[in-house]
C-alpha cells in the first residue's frame, strides 16, 4: 500500500531529474495512479509534492527580514555574510516587529541580528 507522502517523494524526485517536461511527468504520474486504482491519492500527493518543491526553493533563496528597506549594497553584504554564492536570489520582507537590524535565512540556517532578539537576550540575562 502506498501513502501520499511516499508518492509525493517519488514524484518530487522525478521532477528534479529534469529529463522531461514537468507537465509530461505529472501527466504520466497521474495516469499511473489511475492505472493502479490510486486516484484518491492524486490530490494529497500533488499537494505534498508541491510543498517539497516550495521548501526547496526557500532553501535556495536568501530571505532577509528587516524593519526598513535595505540598499542593494546592504543586501549583498548580508548575502555574503550568510554564505550565499553570487547569483543566489534574495527576497526582502519588511517586518516592523524587528525594531531594527535584520534576520536572514539561507540553506536551513537563520542568522538573527535583530534588535528584537538582542532585547530578548538582554531580558533573559537580567532575569537569571
């Protein structure tokens, strides 16, 4: 018996191989599900495969959150700080709750240089 999670991983791997157009791969996969009487798993499988694809895209993108708009020079310095190679996409998100500073996530790591985090650390140190 197959689960939608198992099937999603198989579909994800097939799409990553890039041997054929993704529409053809998906169409063939759906036809296979129908042939195996697994049509009920089509929707949850596609949903889970999409989540895997989105998660991968997030890992390969530098996401910078700040309380204000950054200059291109500042964004490039942060990309270098987190170890992103030249050409890695960068997304900037405004988050007024950070007060100042920034957070940057890339490749499963989070670098937190926000004033909000520094205040939390100070509060923790003072309450010990």
